[in-house]
C-alpha cells in the first residue's frame, strides 16, 4: 500500500486517495479481517493530518469494511456472508443483462481483447501469482459491461461487491478453482463470438454460480467471517 504522492491537494482529495488505497488493501486481504487500524500510524504513513484519514475511514465504515468500537478501537471488519451474498445476487442479475446485450454489439476486436485477458489469466496461473488474478478477472467483466454499452453497470456492481471480493481472494488458492474459472471465461467469450444470447447467458450463470459455491465454502472456516447472531 503506497502512500499518495505529495501534492497541494485539498484534504478531500487526499481523503479520496487514502480511501482508495485502504479499500484496495482490505479487499485484497493485505489488511486482514479483524486487524487493528491506528489513525496515528496511517497519518504517519501517508504524511497527512487526521482529517483526511478520518474521512477515508468514515467511508469505509459506511461500506461495512471498517468497524469502530467506542473505547476499544478501529478494526478491519470481518467478512459478512449476508452482505457478500446480497452483492452476489445484485451482480448476477446485472451481469446476465449485460452479457445478453453484449451479444448484440460485440465486435471482433472486442473478442480479441477478451481473449487477451484470458491469456493474461493463464499466465498468472502459470506464474502462481494468484493475488493478481482478481484484477484481470474484474477487467474481463468490466469489458463485457463496456461492450453491452452499459459501462456504468460495472461501476455500480463494484459498489456492492466488496465483501464478495474478499471471499474471492480467500477462494483463490483452492486447488483448480481459478483454472476452472478461466475456462468458464473462455466459454463466455465463445458464446459471445457466436452472438448467441442464450448460450452467453447460460455460460455466465454457470460461471457466477459455480464461483459463488466455491466462495461460500470459505464461510465454513469462519476465521475471517462475522458470525450470525442467534
């Protein structure tokens, strides 16, 4: 997590930078669920006053990614399965609409672009750089949203899938999981190439449902998850 570059930015711009860096670190599990957060250490790390740090943390609290306990401290929130599941349901509905529309508008150069991303995924698997996979995975799905001519759809999905993304990171090391995900991506592209909306929708459903099933198994461990209140 690199600090924002020195600049004459106003506090709100610094808060935006810090928010983005902290959010990425939390989603990618560089800041693990349950870890304590020190405002003082963040101020020193980023070379800023408490104001932008507190503004950034407030936004993360609003997204349920940070918990503040009075007289106790500030912590990276544990993963909420319920919030992750809600994010999955919203994502699934929007991506099914996105992929069906994409079959109407996709061009051969865009097919080549998606194939290039799949090639990058395979290279990541060969290098065993699993922490990088989610970035290319997101680029793949964002490209489909762009092809569908609803690019803001992916921005909205991003707002609701933070807890889901943390589950994605947890599931990355599951043997064979990301290799299977990559082949599911390839099946989606081949259906797009055929301009077949029904096949593309089915391929997307298979991909999303299978991935969530693997992610849901992570909940059984419970180490990084909030437990349901009885």
